[in-house]
């Protein structure tokens, strides 16, 4: 499109950017219209039009079998293009055209930007398969008409919101039409199914989408106020809503065909399985990076060096000490390898915590004692596996960075289970009496690999919160708040 516009037209770079933004969004108009779209731009001398972009619908048959991009048409051959360009209005007059024995309804939509007409969109609908429209099709067509008027008025697309349209929901994924007050007028079957996945038991029609979405949002954490505005359709925004059994991606498109807010389109897609796979991959990747790079490679290298050194020592006691060190390093590597695998469905986590605490303390640079207080109790495997990795990393971080080389001290791990049966929580505190945090340290932005893994697992996999601060009595304190099952 860049080459065609610069070669044949007088449009500037800002106008070209607007056309790019339009083309990135007009798949929605094509799908809602069940029609092909061709963008015609007048040439520099005003005697012809050049087609710079084309879009076929996903919801209906095409009107053009061939690619129309790059075609030149003299002014006067297509009067509807001339009317739309000269008068700045949508033109629907005229009888259907016949193309290869297929009737096609042609409409022209002027493309306006800041009061100037940049070009004309020819909307071509294949009438061969036209049937009595359903409620879904009527909603599509009405929404397409509203968007066309917004394009003609220069209010669509939205210049201040340029998201990734390749991953944004499309009309066929799910569509909800709201009135000016945010009340659902129509919800497509796919949209209704997505909300049922979130936990909705009733129909959406007649309900306020923002309030309904807020009620279905996860119980943990505060509900983002922007979510209410998005689901109410007052602003062009995108977000995701996660319920108890599903995740949906939302995109709100305000409708202002005549400058007045008359309602909104909300496109949505069920991304539950996609997000589940992404989280699994992210967690697996974090585990592999931590286990294989920090444990398997480094500890195996240390073990090999110790074996080499043991062969060169004449003292029996010294050789035995090094061999013992090799076994300790090897046992730590085996345990970390085991932690990367799935645990049983339910595990007694106190034993795992004690083993992790003991083994991490053994590799500390000084004489640091570790102890545990409280009780973790029985945890599901899906909680125990990432939690064991989090605890290992937090303890290693405390022992490696919390104490001076050769120094002494202690690290305490405490666990308290509380809350109700429905909303049970596990509160974990890891505190040391070491040197404390450096000035200006922020655990939520630190680029350390270990802290990145902790944040990923705690906030993403476990759905909890993570904080690190200086303890009032000196040293560093790490706080973990994780939801767990209340019947264990």
C-alpha cells in the first residue's frame, strides 16, 4: 500500500498512517457486512482511482475472485465512488451489479480524516446466498452500518488505541451489542458460551455487562475499575477477564455514528485453553532454566572438580571429606531434579520444606542455621510443586546475598494456614538476620533471574502475592500469601 499511495496519490505520511490504521481494523467491518471491501484512493491528478487495499469477509462468500489491489479506474466509470468522494456521504443508490452471473450490491463509504476525504471504501456484497436474516445477521448489519457512518465522519478507527489486531477478538469469536447505558441488547451464541464458561448461569440480554463481568471476576485481588468501563463499552479498550473456570478476552468498540454515543460493540474470545498452555509453558521454562542452568550444570561442574581434587589428595580424611561433599552436591541436584517433576496429588509439605531448608543451608557461604516454625500441612500437587521451587529460590537468595562471606546467622521459615474453608490462605514468612536489602531495592522490578522466577510462580501459577522488605529488627523478610484448599 505504501508504494501505491506514494506513486499514484498526493497523500502525505500522516494520511498514509491513517489508512494503515483503517486497514488494520476493517476486517471487522467486512465480517459484519458479509461483504468485500476495496479501498480506492484518487490519483494525484484527480482523474482516476487506484485500489490500494482489499479485504474479504470471513462470514460470507466473496464478490471478487481475483486480487483487485493495484487496479486503476477512470473517474466517471463508477459513479458511486464519485458521489461518495465529492459529497462526503455514504452512497447506496443503484441496482445490483452482475459479475460472472453473481448479483453484487455495491455501496461506497468515504474515508474521512480531520474533515478531509482521503479515499472511498467500496463495499461489495454477494447477493447469491442472501437469505432471511437472523437476529445475529441483523445485529451484524446494524453494527456495520454504525461503523461505516463513523468511518465517513472520521471517528473510526480510534487513533489513540492501536492494539495488536492479529490477536484481538473477531466478530465470529463472540459479539455483544450494548445500548448507551451498557445494557446487553444482543449476545451471540459464542459470546454467551464464553460467559457461561466464566460462571454465568443466566442469559446476558437485559443485564448490565459491566456489573455482570465484575461479579464474575476472580475473588482474589481488587477488580480493576477499567474493567467496568471496558465491559460497559464507554471507551475503546482491551482486557482479559478470568473467572473460576475460564478466561475471556474482551475488546470494546464505542458506537458514535452521528457523534452521539448510542451503544457499543464488545468482541470477545474464549482464551481459556490458550492461557492455560501459556502458563504451563512459562512455568516449565522457568523450572528448566533454574534446574538445568543453576543446579544440573553448575552443581555437576562443582562435583566434577571435587572428584578431581579428591584424586590428588594424599590424606585419607581429606579425600573422604571431598567425596562426602560430592555426594551432598549430587543429592541436591537430584532433589532439584525431582522437584521439577509432578508430585503426587496431595503431599505433606512440611517434610519437603525441611529437606529444602537443610540442603540449602549446607551450601551457604558461612555458618547459617535454618529452622522452621508452624505447619504447611497437606497441599495439592499443583500448589506444592511451584511452592517448593519458590521456597528453594527464596532461601538460596537469603543465604547467598543476605550474609557476608564466612558470616553466621539464621534463617527462619514460618507457615500459618488461615481463612475460611471457602477462602483458605497459606501465609509464609522467610526471615533472616543478615545484612538486609540494599538502598532503593525493589523486589517487584529487580531483574534477578531468581526473583523473576519467584514472581512468575507466585503471581501467575499460584495466584498469590509476593513481597520482600527489610525486617524491623534487621535483616530481610519475604512474605508469601497463597490461596489453598481449605479442606486439607
